């Protein structure tokens, strides 16, 4: 467990870097990491529900011991009884935010209803992709871009990420409605449609943690051609991953205790009072590309840890070569876009277009005090986008207890060959990644759930059919 440091010490933990420290004309590494092998523990998957479209997270609520609530990207929070639900059952909708969403318009769209978290008093917090509104300034608007090699005249954000708070309108059954009753805590302008991250959790310290991606596109740089054919913007001179003055590429930590408007800054945040590089006070950690899913180890939820700042397990999606598992501590910098995994990264030029990029890794470095290395990583021989999971603390798979369970959405881009992985649940070291099934799945992995008993669920999407909630079994 990470021991709380003084504010001054934390404020010096993040050191900024703007360019890779390496050769002026580096050589790409074609195969940076060994292949993932089958591990000693193998798991099964049992379908629990198929009444979902694109399930991204499975979370629990206080006072609801048999329920897990599924964040469906298309706009619903659905209630699943883990003891009684059968695959053909219709799940009750607890909250519907579809009316305010931008996206998802197709299976590749990363926008939508992306995250939710229950407070201990029953309040609900949500992360949604909503329309950009020039008449209503965001809490965090995009800063003006510096002059560059392309014309960015007239560009506007693709959408806006919105954090809302909801009071229950009913506790039996648990219900949150209507939209007008919600309270907006924070809005963040997003330059492109992808890399929104969107996961959110209450830590063992009672604070709300929220993950944001680098703003989208590729390589975290302006003028790279975006998926829509327009030049990227909103990434500044050095990329959002290395810019601590806005939430993009960061994990934030805020206090949402009742009565705070719109929210509070925890006094022991790394930059609550000191901002040597213009850091926003909400900043917990930086240097991420797309920390799509993250979690806290359930074993850390003890009274003995109440005075310490927690560490989060984060799956940060890589660019062209490396996917990484980070154990994230307060005030640290995880490297993007100077690094991809533990390798140096070069964004290179702009010759490749659309979904492709020129970026590459070119050297693996020794320990560097500026950055914190991942505890585990694998390359694109084994996947395309990491899906962060949980340290397993359940009882049904004893051999898996204490391992960090995660996966990859698809071995090749969108071919529905998701994978289930595990690595050591120790917070330090460089761990080996192993596979939990005998080969890829026949579905696309897009999230994980954890119920009150700490059993885990793979949340998957079957192209052309539906989504499924699948329990991991021994």
C-alpha cells in the first residue's frame, strides 16, 4: 500500500518530459515482447445474462448484496441478480441516460455511457459522452493550440465528457430518474471521439477516482490525420499525456461528500496546494493514453489503510506496439507519449493516415525517476487493446486468488478473439502475463464486473448478436 507523503513531496513526484530521450534517428523494435503463454490456472465462462448490448462495467451498490449493476454503453444501467438471473431473463433498468448521449453509433464508437460508481449513501455518479455546447463553457475547455504544420482554423471539440451525480428516486427497487434531477459536477471537452477512458470508482479512502484518455486520434499529437480525415487538434505542443494542466491523459481524485459544490479537492491530493507546472488540483496521476478500465484491490479496503493514499490497477491501452498494466500511485507519471509501456516512443511524422500511425517503440530503458514503469506488459502479437480487470479475491477459483485478472478486447483488430489474462497481484515488480483460457474467445472482451462476493465476470460483445455477462468459473 502506498504510504501518504507530504503535499510537497508528492508535488515533486511528477516530472514533465516533452520528447523521447534517445537517438536522433531511432530504429523501431519489431517484436518488443515475448508471446503470452497459457498459464497454470484455467477458467471457464458461464453466461449469466444476454440482455445487454455493450456491457462495459459491473459494479455493486450499498445495501444490495445480491445485485450487480451493468453499465451498458448504449445508455442503461441494468440490475442483475447474481444468484437468480438466467440467460433469457430481462434485466430491470435502474437508470437510462441514452437521451443525452453522443454515441455509440457503431461497435467501433468509443463514446456513450462509459462508467458509474455508487457512493456509500446510495448516490450514483456517472460518466457520459454528451454534445459539445459552445454556448456553455466546459469546466475544462480545450486550451488554444500553438501554431503548427497544419491549419486548425474553425475546429471544435467532437463531444464533451460529463460527470453527473444522481440521488435515488426509489430505494426499493433502486431507481434513478429523471435526467433533470441529476447534478453536473464536471464537464471536459474532448477533441476527438476516441480515448475517452471513462471508468470511475470510489477508492478505499472514500474519494472518487475518474479516468480520462488523451483526447483521441493517434500518437497524441496535432496534425496527425484523424479517423474522420481531418487533422487532429487539442493536443498542444507536447501531447495531453504530458500536460498536467487539463484532465486529458490523467486520473483525477475528487471529494464528493454531500454539500460540496460542485465537488471538493482532497487536502492530500498531490497538487492540492502546490502547482509547479500548472497542475490542476484534481490530478492524481498522469501520463496515460487510454486508461479505459481500472480498479482497486478489494483487499485494500481495511480500516488499517484509511490514512494512506491507495493504489489503482490500471489497464492503459497502447498505440501500435505495447499494452500495459500499471499500479498507479499518487503524483506519478506513467510515461505516455514519451513512453509506450517500458519502451521509449517516437510519434514520428504524419505519413500514415486514418486509423494507422507512424509511431513506434525504439528502446527499452533502465529505471527512470521521471516515469513509473508498468508492472506487466505484452505486445500486439497477442492483442490490440488491454481491458483492465480486478485482483481476484473471490472463493470459487482458489488457485486464482491474489492474481490480477484482465484481458484484451481482440487478438486482431475487431476479429472477436478476446483474451483472458492474469498476472501477479503484487504491486511491485515486473510480472509475466499468462492466458486463462486455451486460446482466444469467440467474442470481443470489453469490460469486467465484480460482485459483492468478489467473484469476477467477463463482459463481452458478440458482433451481430448481443452482449453477454459471463461468470468466471473454476
